[in-house]
C-alpha cells in the first residue's frame, strides 16, 4: 500500500474515533496515538482491520 493512501486511511480513522496521531514511523508502520484509552483501543483495532484488508 502506498504511504499516502495509508496515511489518509489512518487520518480518517483517527478523526472518526477522536484520537490524535503523536508519531508515525512509516518504515515500520508504527503509530503512536493519543486520546482516551477506550478511543485509542477502538482506533487501533479499526486501523489493524484496515491494514489486514489491504
């Protein structure tokens, strides 16, 4: 998956769950998210699902 597409998908998902992106490591596809614990967990699950489906 192209980095631009990946970041757009992540940005949309993060906004949907009310989290913020603290740091992104594109080489390793690692995201550091901030927000309420439940929101971050939901956001992480949604992003993982997106990545698994691509």
